[in-house]
């Protein structure tokens, strides 16, 4: 399911996930989105910003 989420809600999700002690279930309650939508938003941002800096997972350790 492709659900359009506003930039304000995405910004709120990023702020919440950066807060220590906040889990996906807490974000689900605050934003009233399902876990798949939240995970998709976070994974899109991860891929867009290339937070892995181009390294393969096996090379990180």
C-alpha cells in the first residue's frame, strides 16, 4: 500500500526515532500510521542519504 505522508509527519517521525527510548510502537501511536509505512519512510530516507556511505554490510565490521 502506497500511502502519501506529509513532510510534517515525516519530520515528526525522524525526530521521534532520534529520541532515546522511543520505539516503533510509540511512533505508531503518535502518528496513527502502521509499522510498514513507518519502516518504508525510514528506509527511503536511509537509501536517499546513503547513511552506509557506500560500504557493504560485511565491510562495516
